C-alpha cells in the first residue's frame, strides 16, 4: 500500500469522529510515521469497509505505538516523539504531558497542532488537509 493509499484509508476510518480525525491528520501532516515501515507494519491494521466491502480502511493502535515509544522500541527524534504523543492523545485519548510535549516543537508542528486542536473541537479548518 502506498503512503497516499494509507493516508486515504486512515482518513476514511476516522471520518466523522473529530478528535480521531484530528489525531490522524496531525500524524499524517508530519509525514514521518506514515513512511516508516517499522511503524506502519506494527501499529496500523488495514481492511475494507463493512458497509460496502471496497473502501480501504486503516486504523492505528495508538496504545501499542505509545507503549513501544515509551519502551524505546520506536526510535525517533524528539519532535517526532512529541507529534506521536500529541496525535495519540487526540485520537486515542492517551494522556500526554502538554508542558513536555509542546516544548521545543518547531513552528510547523506548532501550527499543525493548533489546527489539530481546532479540528478536534469540531472547528474543521477549510483547505488545510484536515478534512
């Protein structure tokens, strides 16, 4: 599955649940983890929609990803770690220490996070990639 197909499948599975959409969109917009086979093969499950049997769907096991991250089994930079933690908090309800998670985020990731928070609250920004 290409990164483009995976992105569409993740968005399809999250559709209609704003916090899940926001967390998935934040992770996708960072673009690191979607391109990492060690992430996609371990923490993303794919299938097809039960309603029509043809729409590709994908789901992230947020708990398993954060457990691996915290155990040191998912190496990444500090910024990538923070984006994954924030995405998992929005999408999966996993607690995150905001003081630690937002410290040292670059401007691009801060903007993505603000957009994701707005999206999660139901204020979907138009034309931002956050459907």
